[in-house]
C-alpha cells in the first residue's frame, strides 16, 4: 500500500467540509441552549417566561440555521 504524502486521503469530506460541519453543530447547540429554561420550581405556579421571544422565535430560527449550515457542509464539494 502506498502511503506517500501525495496520495489522496480516504476521507469522505475535505477540511473545509469538516470546518463547516463543526460550525453547524455549534450553531445547533446554541439554538438548543437558547430554547432551554423558563421552567418553574413550583408545579402549581405558571411561569410566562416560556413564551418569550427568545424561546418562541429566536431559538427555532437559530436551530434551523444550524441545520442549514450542516446541510451545506454535507453537499459542498471539497
């Protein structure tokens, strides 16, 4: 088997694909972190903070953007 530095790698993606994939996973994790919280310690008390702009609008948009970046990373030619 030839293991010279000039031989092409056997990886499915190139370096830039993995970089975009890492960025997409980080954006996805950020979106899920934005979605968390807002609960109440007492189950008999309703907390309105679960309906905040951050949890209803911003976090799902960030999660979808993260999936979009991952989709781009998979389809991008290396």
